[in-house]
């Protein structure tokens, strides 16, 4: 399953290797474009749906993998945790979650008033306005909070990679069985 499928690039690539792909997005324009591209490429095993993290109801076999790219930051942190918990429920034991999103670094940061202007200044000139808008209007979080939410939702974090100081890629797994008991 891909959440925030956008133009469907990942969904189409996955459909070439998977029996079925569920591709979710809240934008009718994006879904129309993605559906048309799949049709043009002769890809018929993608189930495009206009729905988001919190409204999707999974039916059928548990999923092998969920991919979310640049979508989770649209939710405030409390709703992120609920969304991640729901995703864990859709996955089969051992299933993978691959999450890419804007997540702010926090390892040795202490001068927070300077952090965000420096982040904006580090962007190419053509991206500075968009990054400043993102910081003001979106719900991106800090890495330590994202890790805590993933773990609280029941995921084991396998790898975390950072790109350009503001993008994070998390590969997580749903444990094969519940701990305890």
C-alpha cells in the first residue's frame, strides 16, 4: 500500500513487482493523473482510492508493506500516532513500513531560534519560500518524536537515513509476534 501516492510513480513501479497495490491519496486531481498514467502504461493491478490515513479501512489479507512518502506531515502529532497505529494494524507480522517525510534533526541542537532560519537559508534559493511556508503551516516533527511514535505504534525501527538535513527515511517492521505474555 502506498499512502499519499501523488502522481503514482511508486505505485506503478511496485505494481510491476507485486500482485496488487493499494494507492491512497486525498487529492482527486492527483488520483486522476495517477490512474491515467497507470492506464497509459497498461498497469491494471493498482486499486486507487481517494482516502487518507485516518479514514482508510483495510479489507482482506494483511499487507506485506506500507509506503508513505511526504504525507504524514499533514497530520498533527496526536493524529500521526493514531495513523501509525492503524498502519501497524494493516500489516502482517514481519511486514514493513517505509516512511519518508520532513522530520527535523535534533541530535545536538540547542539554539532552536536559529535552527529554522538556518534550515531555510541552507535551501537552494528556489526552495526557500516553500520551506519557510512548510515550517509555518505543516506539522513536521522532530526525529526523537517520530522514533517514539513509531515505537509506540509497535514498530521496530531497522534503519533511519537523513537527507539534506530535513528529510528522514525510516524502515520499520511489525514484529513477528507480540512481546510479553
